[in-house]
C-alpha cells in the first residue's frame, strides 16, 4: 500500500532543477501564435516603412532593363552577368525588409524562452514513427485545441476583414475603371488597415495561447513523490555517504581539538555538559578559544586538561555562554571579558603564590 501511495502520479509542482533540465533538453514553452504575431508584425512594419522605397528602387531597375532591352547581349556569359546584376539589385533592395523578418522570427522565440542549443529534439525516436503514437497525437487534447483555435481564428479574421472591406465595397468596384497607377495607393492603404487590425487581434490571441502553452508545459513537468525523493537524493548526496563524511569531519575535528587542549591556559566547564578551553598570554588582546565541546567531547577536554595540569574552573553559566557565542580560534566576545579576566587573574595570582612557596 505504501508503494501505491508513493507511485508515479505527477501531482507535485516541478522544482527549478526539473524546469532547467527540461529547457536544456529543448522541451520549452513554444506558442506558434506568438511566432506568427512577431512575423506578421515584422512584415507589417517592413511593408509600412520599406515598401515604397523598395518598389521605387525595383521600378528604376526594371525600367532601365526594359528601356535598354535591345542593347542587352544574349550570349551565355552576358546573360549570366545580367542575372547576377539583377539578383544583387533585388537582394540590396529587399535585404533590410528580410532582415527585419529574420529578427522578428528570432524575437518570437526569444520572448518565450532563452536561446538554447541542443540536438535532443531531432534525435530519432521510435515513438515519432509509431502509428499508435501518431494516432494518439492526432486525437490528443493539444490537437483538438489547435483545431478549435485555427477555426476560431479563421472565423474571427474573416469577420474583421469583411467588416473593414464592406464599407469600401463601392470604392473597390469603382477602381475597375480608373488608371492602374491610382489603384496601388488605395490597395496599400486598405492592406495596412487590415494588417493593423489583424496584428492587434492576434496580439490578444498570442497572449492567451502563450498562457495556455505555458500551463500545458508546466503540467508536463510535474513530478511524483518518487521523482522528488530521487532528485533530493541526487542533489544532496547519498545519506550513507553523507553520514560517513560527517563522521570523518567530526573525527578530524576531535583530533584537532585534542591537540589544542594541552596549549590552553584554562578550561571553563559545566560539571557534565560543556567545556571551553581558553588560551591567554601577555600581549594578547583577549583570550582565544582553542577547543569546545559538549557531553562526551566536554568530558574528553576535561580529562586532557587534567592530564596536562591545566586548571579546570567550573562555572556553568559562563561555560554555556562561551560555548554558544565563541568559535574555535576566535577571541571571546567583549561581554565576557570581565568574567574571564577574573578567572585568569585569579589563576595567575595563584601560580605566583605557589612559585614563591616553592
């Protein structure tokens, strides 16, 4: 029963590590509507800013070509040179608009996720060519959403374009009998009007689709309790290894403490729980903690101190305070100067008295 309760149901929110791993694999939030909006907006911008200069430049090139067509040699090398010249002129004219479209395409991906380089999405997988998997994708929730979304867009954009063109129907009919040169400004104005409306509507559609795709992606990254335990074990390390390392660190610390205690000037102790070994020599700013410990380690500090004839002073409040406020190889805090100074001063006077008596 415990294993069933700790099964593979993905009910837990994904961790930052899980999300980062998904992005590195190429599994990212990707809304085609956002990409479409950026491409359409970039195309509208390029059409609005560069259409007239590009058309004028191409017109000049083609007019010159037609005007001097009888002078153009038609042999092989000359014809190839003419093709290169025309291609160069066309690319020079359309280069900036095409660059705008390329930047718009990159921006459509960049706003959704950071740029990544991975080969995981193109690695062959049997599930991609499996008929069963293909049918599953064909009738999946995502496929249904895409169908409904496409149908809704078709109806919506058709209605918007019809609403824009219907008031202009008489004007459009009248263009049949006018000079062709006058048709271009009218159609350009209507085209920009329709593009602006479509871009505005598609911005709302793209934002809604991105939120939907993000929700789908986030739900896809959810984890089971077993996944979370495994990730914790991997990130934090094997508990057995951690315990072994902790024992090794504690062993080294005990050896270091035991080596430092014989150099102490005094050990301040609680009778059974705390022990702090301090060292003080003339010229020092304040006493320094050489070692400290509780319970078993405290008793070991006391034993070593007694074996090396180092005074052990029992002062439970001071021992607890020093243990909690001072680290090894650090000076004691100023608030304990007076209490420790009284103890060290008493011991120094006692040593002098013993020295005189001997």
